[in-house]
C-alpha cells in the first residue's frame, strides 16, 4: 500500500518481502527512494498467513502495523496488529484484533490521533473507520463511512486536508 515518510524524513515500507527475503519486511530509504535496505522483519504467528500490511508512525515514534488475515472465511478476517519501538527493526508478534475487515490504511492526524479506514465485505458491506487516542493500544467503536457498496470494495486511503477535514477514497 505504499511507503510512509517518518518524522526523520526517511521512507519506510512495510511489505511482503524482496527477492532476497521472504515474509513481512520493513525497508528504509534515506535517499528519497533511490535505494532501499531491509531493516527488519515482522514475525509470523504459527499457522497464520498475514498480508496486505500497512503502518503508521505515532507521535512517540512507535510504528503500528495492521495486517490482513489470509483466511478464505470472510467472517473471520479480523486484522492482526504488531508494533515496533525501534523504527521498524524489531516487531512484536502480531496479535488478532477485534477489527473485522481489510485492508488497513492509517494516518496520524494533526491532533496525533490515529485514523484507521478499511473495507467490510460481509453484510452490511461498506467502508469503516476507527480512531485511536493512545497510539494503537485501543481503537474506538466502528464508524460507518458508507454502506452503499457491493461485495467488491475496499482499499481505502485517507488524507487530512488543510482545513482539518478528512477525505477518504475507496473503490
């Protein structure tokens, strides 16, 4: 879902590995994307396939990663969450959240809250959001953004505009 720019101005990418490595890796570019180095990996829970990762940097510098659970059962596609406290070099073991849907997109708002948006592919279909006031330790109740979609939906992305409003796009 793309790289983020951390507070140090470096590009960080949480993805599904490179030619040289496998699994969920974190790569860093300190030269505006001209070169990349694998700096860390996210551990995989035994028997759990995780994919479509996304991360955000909290005000403290902690990285929060959310992952899609690879089961084919839509009613069991709860997101998994892991954290890094050393700029992506080491990560906690991902744990299952109570957030049903995928994939995640997160931004840190100007008030330092974390906004999460994601799609839900079981009735009522649509796009949802949650907010964290404590750097991902807890998430708010689900906020319904829309329910006028079909089963083929998702991949939302949000941006906070200059006036403080939030624009979320999805398909």
